[in-house]
């Protein structure tokens, strides 16, 4: 792997976590070769990640923390909670006016949002969600702009610094953000540090932020913190948040939209 693709420590550590998430463990020498850095650099990376609780140090390497989960593939996540995600996507699309410029991050729920927006023929779409580009009707948007970066095959997104020519002249109305987790005290999370930085940049560019998260992601946490709840304008989910989280959302002035499932969809009558 070229040195310049992993020169930033935060990005390198995020990739280390992805590797451990997939494989369960890793050695210092193999990481040093993979990232073209010294053994001491990798040891420092692993020590810092261990202090944060993201992994457990072992002799000569590290292993996945017992309470962490391996990074699930895009295909696996695509088939998880489809009824709930479809309801969230429809509710989110209803909040977006045709003609807006919309910035959408990666994920299966956000991909469904893009699909639900395909009748917005005057809407401009910016995204790092490569999976969304395969959707039927993607050409109906007024224009589609793909954010660059390193392609992460497991999640089908590009991750990197957001570089937009003439960004100061762009009027980005809404950022639609999918997250890994959401908690009352820390805000919204994703899996890796590099992705967290990119998502925070997306939110900063937009006039408002809509977070889409099914109820399994509420009152949970993940490794990388994106932003506090106060940076969210609207949360679209499929079930009312528990009282403590609801109180925190209210205190942060976050509007909560609970999406109703489509009764015609398989399992749609359950609403959960």
C-alpha cells in the first residue's frame, strides 16, 4: 500500500480498527509492512487505541475488544431491518424539497433515502455513497457529484478529505447522515476515525442536518464520535426514543420524526 495513502495517523488507526474488526487480531509486523511505517509507530498506534478501549493489546499485536463487533459487510447490513429502513427513507425524503442540494453519506439507510428521492428531478445530489450510484433512476437527479477519497469495499464508500472546487459558492441545503450509533451523552458515532472526520465536514457544509437511524442504533455507542446531538436538526427513526435519550434530544433542540412502516410491506404491520 502506498505510504501517502495512510500518512495521517488518525486515518491509519481507523484502518487498523477495520482490519481487526474483520480478522479479530493482528500483529505489529504485518501492520508495519501494510502501512509502510516503523514497528514503533504501529506500537504507539495500538497503545493509543487500547487506551481508548477500541482493542486489547496482546504480545506482538492486538485483538478485537470483547465488547466490539466486527465490521459487517455492506451486503449484510443491506438486509438488516429493511422495513424500518424503508420507512425512515420515505419519511426523510418527505422532509426534502425538490430543488434542494443534498449531501448524503455512505450506508444502507442513506442509500434508501437516495432511492426515495429519485422523483426529485430538480435536486442536486452530492455523495460518497458508491452503492447509491447503482440505483435505478439515479440519472433523474438534476446532477450527481461523487466525493472522492479511498474506496472502502466493505462499506462501499469513499473516505477522504472533502475537496470541493468553489465550495464557498455552493449552497448545500441538507446533509442526510447515516450513523453507526447514537447516545444521549456523546452524540452520534461511526466505525472509523477517518469517516467520522469526513461526516463532520459534510455536516458543517450544510444548512441543516438530518440523521437517519433505525431504533437498534439508539442508546448505543461506537468507536468514533462524529458530533454532539446539538449538531443535528432532525432525527428520523422508526421507534420513539427512550425517555433519557428523548430528553437529551429535546435539550439539544433536535426534532424527532418517527417513521411509520408501509403496511403493504412484508412485516410492515409490526412497526418495529
